[in-house]
């Protein structure tokens, strides 16, 4: 069995503490850039909070479904109005034709009389 004197134990503990300190210092140096600083985290926390608020105010699935239904109703209404306008345009063409005939008739009667 190996016998250690207190000087040997002190030397082993001192070397272990020095090696451990150097290892800790090295790890801290290497990992210093990998972790965010507290002020950076506070700024990011504020930004995430604002984004969460905006997302919470966005329309959900039911809102979008209701909007889709309203847009569909509007499209059908516009189609009806378009048909009516098209019908009025046809009537206006007929009225214009009749008016042209009347004007030509009046001009012929006015020049012949």
C-alpha cells in the first residue's frame, strides 16, 4: 500500500486545483461568445413579447372562414350587378338605334319640307 504524507497530499491538491482552474478558465474563454448577455436577452424578450401580442391579435381560423363567406357573398352580388349592367347596356344600344332612326327621319322631313 502506498503511503502519502501530508506534503504529498497538499501537492496533489494544489496541482489538481491549478489544473482545474486552468481548465475552467479555458472553458469560460472558449464558451464566452456562445452565450447571450443579459441586456441582449432583455431586448429579445421584449421583441418576442411584441410579436406574441401581434400574433394573438391576428384573425383565427373561424374569422378567416367568416371572411371567406362574406367575400363569396360579395362576389355573387357583383355578378348580379354585372348582369344587370350588361342588360342595361343592351337596352341603351336599342334606344340609341331608335334615336338615330328618329333623328334621320326628322332631318329628311326637315330638308324635304
